[in-house]
């Protein structure tokens, strides 16, 4: 039985939070990690692409560019009101 896109998205989000400030994760890093975790039969590249789109569209993650495109958590500016 294939893993749902929502489950993949949640696992990706946990991974992004875990590596926040330690390593910049590219979409390919997340895709490879999810395929390794769930197996090729249960998790396809297409599923991972949809999960990443779901994270970006929901605002839980954003693309950041610093010499390459990375997925990260949106950060608040220091002077932004709470």
C-alpha cells in the first residue's frame, strides 16, 4: 500500500525542522530520504514532488536561494511584530 502524500509531507517537514541551521536541504535531498525511508514501491518521485508542493503552498516551508535552491522553514524578521 502506497504511503499518502500527506504522510510524506509530514515526514519531510520533520526532516527540514531537524536540519534547520545545520544543513540546507534541497528538494532532491528530501526526495531521496523519503524513498529510502518508505521504499521505492511505496513512495515515488511524483509523490515527493506533490508533498513538497503541499508544504510550499500551505506556507509551512519556503524556497530559499543561497547559491542554490533550498527548502527551509519561513523565518521571522527580528523587528516583525508577534
